[in-house]
């Protein structure tokens, strides 16, 4: 028995040492925990995130006071920023890929990877590449700068991959508010094709004026006016149409199509933002109650804004904006 212990015990020690060597070798030749610690505990301290790929496309998200800006030009979507920060806070190591899979993972990462720089103050605190998803689509390969071996990451309790949260399209990061200007609104004018146009102007914090289609200026219903101004501030579009979308090339014909109406929103600093709404052509997917093809989409509008955006909006989202002047009449 003693002889067996003398023989077996050293063999076990050697075997354990060999396994440990292989394990740490697969962590990329001496990589420490810094090679797979992608999270940041205090995301409120992050003031800039840069995402780019080899195409090269780049998006810069920067915190300015209480707002985030996209490429230092546009307000960012709060929901998208919140998801990104939550990802950075909750991301954890899932597992280490097999050594035989590393060439494929690194090749894919070199082609499709998105590089992420996280900056606090003037210091780059994290810099890594986000690759593709794992075969079971429950993890995402990532590689920390300065390390050789990628690892699979995930968010505990979340079933899915994370690469889709690090997107590059500027239009998808931009806020979907139709009127994102932060100044106080002074007046709103709605111009309809049938000449039933009117305007609501703010007299003070609680009082509004209505300019009727006949040009008369009367006191407006204050509650209805306040709700209208609030609806304008909160109004959002469904999506921005960009050059890669097929409908982008049809702008000229769309501008000539029947116009639903036009909004002119004027702010206290004199700035005016306009939006023109046009009908969306129908088709075989839009049938009326009799099964007949409808000429126009009953649920959506195209919209052109004075700041150059070409938008797709929903009738439901604009239902509180496309009102008649009668909704603002004040009765004794």
C-alpha cells in the first residue's frame, strides 16, 4: 500500500500540474483576469464610448450633462444608451473556447468584429473587440486589447448574444423624438391641405391663444393646449429612412403625393422646426373591410423634417397631433 502511495501520489501531482499548465496556456499564454473582465461597476462615471469596425464605420457616444450625444451632433436614444450601459455593467465571463476553435473565432472577429473603447474622464479604461455569437447563440466572443485569446461572455439570466447591442448606425442611435429641441415651445401651427389651418400660441405658463382658420385670435382651452404642447414634445417616429433603403430614391415622387398636413413648431429663441406628412402608397398587403386593395397605407405616413430627416411615422403615434381647431375652442 505504501509503495502504491509512493508511486501514485507523485503521478497525481504531475498530472494536476500538467492540467493546470494546459488550462492557463489556453487563457492565452499567461493572460490574467484582466483578459476577460469586460464589466465596469460604476457606469455613471463613463463619459464616452467609441464603437468602430474595419469598414471603417465609427459612432461616438458622449455624455454631456444629463444627455448623451451621437457623434457630437444629435441626441441619443435613452433606451439604447441604457441597454448599452447595463450590458457593460452586467457582462460576465461565460467560458473559454476550445483551443481548436480559436483560429475560426479570431478570423471571424477580424472580419465582423466591432471595437469598443470606454473612456472615463480622459482615460481609456476598457478597450476590446466584440465578435460573433457562440454556436448555441447564448454567448458572445470578445477579446480584450493586449491579449491573444478571446473568451465567451454573457449576461447571467439573459438568453441571447450581445453583439447586437454594440451597433454602428448613427440613425439607430439617434433619439426618435420628432422635435428633439430642448427649448420651450412658443407656438404650434398646423397647415392642412383643405385650408382648415390654425395655430396655438402660449401667452404664459397657463394661458394659450388660438388663431382660427378665419384668422380670428381667441382664448384657447388651456388643458387641451397644454396636452397638445406635451404631445408635440413626446412625439416619436417609427424609423429613419436612409440612403441604403429602397424608398430613399422615391423622395421626389413622395413629396408630390397627397400631403396630410404640415407642422410648424416655433420656440422661444426664434428657432422653427417643420414637418411635412405624406401618405404611404398601399398595396396587396393593405385591404379594406371588403377585401379591396387600399390606395394608401392606413397605419403609416412618410414625413420630411426641416432638419433633413426622411421619416416613417405611425398614424397611432400622431393621433394626438392631427387635430381640428375645434378641439381647442374655449367655451364659457
